[in-house]
């Protein structure tokens, strides 16, 4: 839902979204709306994709880069990934500073360094909209690289954040688990998301009647 809020307000974010090959349903409200619209999709949180993609890269000799978070967290996440997939090659790690411009010169330097390292796929844990803007910029500047935006996926691996237990996720209450864990950062985000949710649900239901 946070992405829907941002897409309604940020034309640069809209443009970056259109440059992505695949967009998955990272939250239950998107799944509900897809069903109401008669075009159902499955739930696929970005954090669920981290290790399966790592397995694919390990099996196919595709070096990866980790970009986001902070250096200690990246190192811890990398250790977990390589423990799970010993053949995985992590050729580049970088934690941009606060205030990082995802389409500026520093971003260009990171992209060039990732490319020079031999990486072919970049895991982006920068949060929205930065990771989507960075990926769109990277497609233009370094088309040899692929990108996958995973939000808090590396933080969950490293233990920086504790993901909700499966029973909480099955109840579609992971948002509440995260809110309790970080109310200062997430209160406004979720408040805005809940404010626009009824309108999106109604439009989805009406779309199914077309």
C-alpha cells in the first residue's frame, strides 16, 4: 500500500515503476484488490525472494551485489546467504550514506563499481522509492546489471529486524508486527496507507464489473 500512496504523489516513482520488468504483490491488500478486480495474483513479499534468487544465482554462476543498509548488516546478511548457498559469489557490497541520491553521481559510482566487480544481479535494500529509482537509473547506466528490490529482506537475514512469525503472517497482520517494532518510522506510512485503502478496494470491485 505504501507504494500505491507514493505512486499517486510522485511522478518520478511512477516513471521508475514503468521501467521494471516485474512487479510483485508485496502485501495482502494488493492481493485482495486483485481478487476483487477479477485478476487474482499471489502474495510474494520481497523478503521471500532473497534466498530462492540466491540459489538460482549460485546454481547458474551469477555473481551478485548487495546494496543498502549498513556495512555490518550487509556483512551479516552475506554470511547467511553464503551459508545457505556456499557456491554463491557475492562480488560487491555497499551501504550508501543517509541522504543518498539514487540518481546522482554517487549512485553512478556505485553502479560502475558493482559492474566492475563482476556482479550481474544487484539486491537493492534501499527502501521505496530509492531502490526503484536506483534500479531504473541502473538500467540506463549499466544495462549489463539486473536488479531486484527487496526492502527489508537483508535486514531480516542479518537479524537487524525480526520478521513476524508465520502464524502472524497467515493472519495478514505482519504490518502490525512491524508497526509495534518500529512505530516512529511506520506510524505515518501505515496511516496514509489505511487512508487510501477503502478507495482502492472500491475501485477494484467496480473494475470487476466492467
